[in-house]
């Protein structure tokens, strides 16, 4: 299995531009998570989906952030317009929800720099 | 709500030294407990887990025991190697809810 695949690995953009991050979860997994990691705040859960349906988006910082999961094999996280404070590493993770102890499998992240 | 607390600050130690990273949790009921490891430039990887009280998770020489009486899940390794240098995260989930609550992580640096 190829694991969770994220693209791009690095993204550098100017303030005000739209940014789209992509994620392909592990085949057969039915839960998908988007996290943001910074030195100041550590790991923050932004949103998660079960069976392609958003369950909790309370971690999405502002209306500038949106996430979609149109099918079981693809998700996007969009920032529009981007700001320098959005600079972080964004991780996608997936799991098979089956009661206690289901581990998350993380992608290698997208490092976003907004100048 | 559910939360995880890890000891403050990075950990620097010499090769072959004993490693302990403390983790305590707050949760109702019986959460599942995890340790994840993040190597430079990579995502988090599951290191070990325990799903009920007194369970011991182990992997790659690391161990952690689920202690309900002290609400702890401390990570230990008897003899660390330079390749163990990474950031270690403690986390928990509840039955029927695979959303993870993470601690802030501990940077471990092993010096040759």
C-alpha cells in the first residue's frame, strides 16, 4: 500500500492567493483528518470526515478555510485568500473507524509558506 | 473533554541512555492510548498503542503501560540510539470515536 499521499510537498505562495492542498487516503479507510502543525500551536485538528461526510469542522480557523471530500479516495483543503499566518505544515491522515484503537496513518505533509 | 499532557521541553541524552517521556491524560471512561513518532520531514507514525488498563504496548524497544490508577502512559526505552532522535507524541481516542487528542510532543535528541 502506498500510504496516505499528499500533494504538493511544498507550496510557496503570495498573500491573497488561493491555495489547494490535496490528499489521497489509504484505500478502504473510511475516516479522513486534516491537521495543521506549527511550532507555536503544535498539532491542531482542522476537520475530519467519516464516510466522506464532514463530522467536525470546529477546528477550521476561519471562513477562508474550506475542505471537501467528493469521494472516498480524494480530499482537498482550500485556503482563499491565504495569509502569512497560514504558513505551517498541513497533514492529512486516514483510518478505518472500527471502535477502539484504530490508529491514524499520516501522509508526509504539505509545507505551506505564504509570503 | 479529553486531553493529553506531556512533560515540557526537549529531551537530550547520550546514546545507550535510558529514555522516559511522561504522558498523563484526562478522559471519561476507557480511552485507547497511543504513542506516535515523527521523524524530520515526515508525518507521524504509530509507534505503539494500548486499548485497556494494564495493557503494555511495545515496538522497536519502546514500551508504555496503560495505568488507569495514575491516568498515565509513560514511554520508555532502555537504550536509545541516534536513530531514535525524533518528536514523540502521546494521544488518546475513545471507543466509537477515532478522533485523536494529541499532546504537544517532545523533541528527543540522542547524541553519539
